[in-house]
């Protein structure tokens, strides 16, 4: 389980980095919110895999907005 969590965390970080590089005018906390890494819910104990799924969904929704 730990290796999976590390891999999920690294993918989240890489996605965040790519998003920030592609959107240089976005503030850090805005990026966290836009990628649904943070929101109004308390997700402190949420597993990284679930967070990554939400990030992927947010990116898919963002791509659909531009189609």
C-alpha cells in the first residue's frame, strides 16, 4: 500500500507542477482548488488514490471546457 501511495503522491505533484507551468498566472492555492486537491470538505484522512482520481476528473472537465 505504501508504494502505491507514494506513486499517487508523486503523480499528484507532477500534475500540479505541469498545471502551474501551463498556467503561470494562477496562484498556488487557486491551482489546488482548480485541480480539486482542496475544497470545502475535510479531506485530511483521504487516501492519495482517491485524491488523484479527483485531480484526473478535474483535468478531464477542464479539457471539455475547451472543446
